[in-house]
C-alpha cells in the first residue's frame, strides 16, 4: 500500500495540449463552409499537415466564368494602356496632332481668304505687299501654335494619363460590383476538455482517500484496545492488565481484520501500561499526532507473524489476529 503518485506535469501538459489542439482543429474544420454565388465560389481543401500533425487547409476563391472573362479583357487593355508614352516629346507630338486636326482647316481657310482679299486689291504674288501680308499671316499662325502648345500641355498630359488609367478604373468598378457576397455562416466552437483539471481532481481524491485510510491505521489500536486498557489497566499493574485483557480476546476475535501502524520507529513517549492475556505488552504512546494505546509490531511478529505486514516500509499490525 503506497501513497498515490503525483501526476507527471510534463505528461499532463502534453496531453492537455493534444486535447486543445484537437479541439482547435475540429473547430476550424467545422467552420469552413464551401459557398457558391452568381459571381464566384469559395472552397476549402486540405493541402497537407502542420509540423504538429494538425491538418493544413488552403482557401480557393474563383470568379464565375462570365466575370473572369470581363476581368481578363480589361487586364489586357490595361497592359496596353500601361505602355502609354508620357515623355515630353510624346506629349508634344500628341498636342501637334490635336492642333493639326482642329486648327489646320481653319488656318487654311484664313489663308485662302487673305489671298482672295489681296487679289481683289490688285496685290499679286511676287510683290512686296503680297510678301509682307503672307509673312504676317504665317507669323500669326505660328504665334497661335505657340500659345496653344503652352496652354494645352497640362491638359494633354492629363488626358494621356487618364487614357492610361481608364482600363484599370473600369477593372476596379467591375471587381467592386461583381465581388461575391458570401453568406455569414454560423460559427461552431468545440470546447476543450479540462484534462489537467480532471487529472488533478483525481489525484486529490486518491490522496484524500489515502490520508483517510492512514489516519484510520493510526487510530485502530485505541479502537480495539482503548476501552479495556483505559478502564481496566490504569492503576492495576500487571495483574489488572491481565484480567482486563482476558475480556479483550473474545471481543476482538469477533471483529473484522484491521491494520494499524505499530512500528516502534513511528512512536514516541512510549510507556508500558500492562500486558494482554496472550503475553503481549500493552503500551501508551504518541503516534500520528495522537495519544494511542497498542502493541509494538516487532513484539507481535514474534508471537503472531501472520498479524504483521509492511506498509510503505513500516510495520503494521492486524489487531484482530494480534489479540488471539
């Protein structure tokens, strides 16, 4: 018979970690819902295991074929627009192209009108007056072009930038409008069992049971012998003890076997107070924090070896057998 062994803290902690990890993995697994909407789908697949053995999952999100086709088209346009040249020469070339498309017809019309006016005035090509008039017209056109280039450069740059960004703006609008709206799913929480608490409670219960039993083993001698010893031994000497002990034998013989610590090493303040009818000395002593009455196990072993047992390295006596 030995005291309960204390639980191994490392083993208990590892076991608790296993329960906690299993609960977390089960919670994760139960909360992963595959979903499908008109704009796309969401699914989970196990892609392997973590170093601790728990499953590792991958989440897969896909647009519907229709939405994916639109996105792919806009991405292609965006790639083309991304190559838009925004250098100074490119912007100037763009300005000149726009100027030519708008102002060249107007300037040609003005030049034709000027030539007609000069002709009606009798000013013919080759004359100094004709040359001066045409040079002034050309200077006015050049001034017009210079002013245009200076005033429209910022606008031309903005237009080129906008043109390059437009496909991406369209893409952002499509992605925002066609983003799958997944349903809010109910969440499950798997409770982790309190394994550490259960182990500690079990150990505490076994320890209390053991302590109660040990306390009983210390008090059995007085239960068996106390009444007769205290009532019949005090002041009677050896003869009185023998007379009182004679009644003890028959009374104890009818009792169930009971063990009690009677090892001399556990006792202090020992005083012999008489003898039992079977010849064993009866003592009064301190043991387990109490004053008790009983035998010495080493003396009992000489008379009744079968009445003595070893418990946790100490001798205990079966008093039902010892009083025979």
